[in-house]
């Protein structure tokens, strides 16, 4: 029995003995057959090369004969050299003929194949070739002849090389054959076969398959273990929420992490220098390197993180090919406030792209609360009636019919806070099949008293948008400093527990966890059309502005009325003859008007109206001294209409500073100078780029980018690359931050379930669940049937 049969039998015996590895050994048997076929192919290749060698010998003889016939040069050369060359070629011709006769014989192939056996060494006696060519050539002729013949002596033979002005080089067939034969002489056939088997691709596949079966840790030897500074740096960074609650600033934590990672930082600097880059390493790069370092170590140990104690993995799965976006806000039309108008436009323009389905969830107020909130005694008897009002209002201003769903959740109006507080679990009004992406407009407001499902557990991605600077309002109240301190930490608590990403419209808002600053609001298209009309009138030489200045806003002290009266009272003489029209309604209207009258200020108070009203188009200057706004919508609207805007040098106005018609002041004296400058000049027309930056199209694009919504919509996974390796951090890295967030959410759920604690913190009585009137208006089941207690 030959070796192939013995090996096959051995493989078969091992297969019957070890049933668990039967598939692996059958794979090996298949690979052996592949090796045997490869050996047969090599034999056939040797036969073909022997025949090729014979043909090339005949061809070489013909080339020599042609060379002799054409030996007489076409130009004159010395007779001595010419005769010596011809004599040499004539002497060489019979030797070449003898070479051809010997190695063109039919038995040459048979002799070669006879010597290539399983136990025999292969070789060819090249002495006859050597004696045939070298015998008649001495060293003198080698130097004088025109066609040079070089002989390089080796220990085991000689190599002939013919060159004649580059026409003849190494004789490739002989050189290749001698190299191949030397390789076969060093090994016998059996060793060669099994040596190739050992290094074959088949064996590597078997190895990788066995590694996959036993789940051997990948590259554990290449990844050094974590050192103590790296562990401490990771612990400090992931403890950010806890340290933030203790009052430790975020930048201090970053400095601690940076100092602990100094060794890693030095390596990054050296790497940057090697690549020719500036030796700068920012904190984000250090954090990324630390994350990937932890992930690579965990992956090298074979660890796979499958979730934390608080995490609920039952998430929405995209089955119809479209993503679902739910927008939850704290107000609704006809209340003309920012949290009612801007989320409505956001829903319309997100739905306009038709890439995702959109649902807008707004509060529903009972008739008694509607009378307190909605202007002009406007009330609705059903959600359907209010929905029709909202859609008609939107279509009049956008010019297109937006295809999105409007839903309602129960809410109650708080007179003390002047805002709507959700009643019950707001998250349950988004069906589980649509729970994919959630946008929380005012996330801190929505979650102060939220007692229900955790948003980040129900939705794949939750984005919070901060509209209001609550701390600025609270500081103006009694015991404002203490209340602001408590509210600040509660806001940190709930946004960290319920959001994946937080967007702040400006730096005027509280610095919240997971937050970035970006203006994601646009301007009602109606205001842009007014601005275009004004520009056309000015091009035709018509007077676009017939009035001087005005101020518009809800008439409460915190909306800039206090700053306005202080400025005008202080510089009454400097602004002699300057008249300001004030439009607004509000709780402090009587007190504001009486104060202005007592100080004898030149203010003309008028009822509040829509900023797009025709009566406001003729004003040239919009005055806005408010420093409590986050991003004043009225300021953006005034700029869109082509007016001057005089506003404070404040973070809330940072976005508007790039517009030439925005005049910011830093002091009361500067306020007077800016007002006089606006009175003496005409506003500049807006450029197409400036018009686009104010539009909702641009605002939606900024929102998709900064909220990471584009990544969520396009990619289900976000692997991080380490060199040429790909490490999915989410699958291998236990995130301490997520564990802390889950613990905060659980603690908040427990505390908001206690009615006494809710009342002590200012909640409206009975808002843990919705009441009977809400059940009647929204056709809901009683809370004890609809809302079971959510387990954690």
C-alpha cells in the first residue's frame, strides 16, 4: 500500500474514533486529494519542460547558423578581428550540432523521467555541454572577439552566457532548468510532497477552522495588558456623571484623564512626528485611543459584553425599510411659543425628504387649561379639531402639505411655572412599532416628573433639544439662587438618564451632559419672502421702510422688558426724540406699562400680533435687549425681513453676529451708538448664502449632522478601526457610563413614583397619571388598565 493509501486509512480511522472532529478530518482528506492532484500536475509540467528544452535546442542551432551566414559586417572593420570572429563561429558550429544531436534525442525525456522517482535524486550531466562549448575557446579569444563569451566558474559546474551588443542574454531555458533540478536534487519526492502539504493554503484553512471551533482568543499575545494609569483614567472618565453631580467640573476630569494618559499621549506625539504632522494631540484623540485600547484588550481575552443591569434590548427593528422619527414637544399651537412653532416646522421638513416617517406628539389640554393658555379665547372640543387648525396654519406658511402624523398626550398647565407639564407616561403614546428615533424638545422639561418607560430603552436613538434657559428665569424668583442650584443638577440628572445626544441652541443654555452647541432652528419661509419683497422694492428705488423701531415679545419682565426700560431710562436724554413701539401681551403687561409711564419713557404699547403681520413690515429697526433667550426667534425673523437688529453681545446672539445687519452692543453707551447707527443707515440686502443659513432646509441639515441622525439612519453599526483591525466597541467594551445612566434613570423612576416627593418639588397634583377628563377627550382607558407599573 502506498503512502497516499496509508494516510487516507489513518485519516479514516481517526474520523471513526473522534466523532466530534469528523468534519475537520474529512476536510483534511479532501485537502490530501488536492495535494495529490497538484503533484500530478507537477509531473506533467516536467514532461512539458523537457519537450520545450528539446525544441529550444533546435531553435538555438538555427540561430547560430543564421549568425554565421550574416557574420560579414556591413561596415569596414579590421581584417584581423573579422577573420578571427568567422573562424570562431566556424569552430563553434560543429559543437553546437553535437549538443543538439545529444539532447534532441527522443530518449532524453525518458531518461529524465526515469530518474525522477519517489526515492531517487534528479539531475542532468552538464559536462558534455561544457566540453562541447568550452574546448575550443581560450582566454585570449574571449577578450578579442566581438561576440563576448563569459564563463563564471562555480563549484558544481559552469554557466555560459552569450552577449552580442545586447542581442543575446542568459540562455533562459538552461538556467531555469538547472535551478529547478538543483531543488529536486536536495529533496526526495516524498519529503517534497509532505513539505508542500505542510505549507499549503489548505492547512492554513484547517487551522483557522479549528481556532473558530474552540474560540481561541485572537491575538492575545500581541496586545499588552492594561497598566494602572490606563485603568484609573478609564475609571475617572466613565465616572463623569457621578463626579458632575458632586460638583466636579468636566474640564477637570479631562485634565486628570490627560495626565494619566501621558504615556499614551507621548506615543501619539511621536507617531505624529514620524508622519510629518504637527505634534498636537487633542483630548478627543486621547479619549478615542483609550477607548480602543480597552476594547482591544477585552477582545484579545475573548470577552463579549452583552449589556448592563439596567439595559433593555427590546428595540424597534426596521422591517418596512423606513425609519420612524417621533418628535415630542411641550407646547402646541395656537400658543405662539418657540416650543410649539419650531418642532412643528422640524416635523414638516424632516417629513418633506420622505426618507423617514415622522410623528409629532403635542400636549392636549382640557377646556379649562385651554382658556388660560391659548390667545383670543380660542378653544378646541376635540384633538381632531386642533389638528386641523395646526395643519392649516403650517400649510399657509410653508406652501406645501406636509405628510406626517400628529398625536396628542395628556398635559396640564402650571400657572406658577407658566408651562405645560405632561401627565402620565408620555412615551406610551408612541407605539412600540414606531419607537425608533425620538427627538425630545426640551428634554429637561419633559422629564422633570416623568414616571414611565425610559426613553433610551424604548428608542434606538434619543436626541434632546434645549430651548429654554430655565436657570436664568429661576434666578429672578424668590430664593432663586437655591432653586437654580437644585434645578441645575436635576437637569443634568434627567438629560443624562434619558438622552443619547443633547443639542443646545446656543451657549446661553446650561452646559448639559452629552451636549453640543448648534442652532437647529430656521425661519418661517413667509419671513424670507417678505425680505425678498423688500429687496425688490429697494432695487426699484421705492422706500421700503417708513417707520423707525419696534420691539415684540411676550410681556413678562424676563423677556427683555426690564433691560429695555433700564436702557431707555438711563439714556433718555441721549435718545431724545427716539420713539419705540412695543407689541406684546402677557402676565406683567400692566406692571410694565405703569413703570414706563412713571419714568416718562417714549414707549407706545400695542397689542401682541404675529411678527409677519403687514403692520410690522415698514419698520427698519428691531430692538431686542433680552439676555434670557436661548435663541430669539424674533431676531432671526427680523433679519430675514431685511431689517436692522440691535441686540446685546450675548451668547444667545452668537449665531446672528455673522449677518451685517445685526448690530450688537456691549454696554448701555454702546446701545445708544448702535441705535443711532441704524437710524442713519439703510440695511444691506441679504446674500443667497445668508438667506439659506436662515432657512429651515439649512437648519434641518445641521440638525441631522449634529444629532448624529445621519449615522443612525445610514449605519446600524459603527465599528471603530484600529490599524487594519476592526473592533466593535459596543460588543466588547462594558461602558461604565451606561451603567451609571441606568442607575440614575432607575432612581428617578422610584422618586417620581412618590406623590409626596412630587408635590414637594413643585409638581401639579395628579400628574403622575392622567385624569378622567383626559380619558374622555383622548378616548383612553383608565390609567390602572392602560398603564401597568413598568418593571426594570
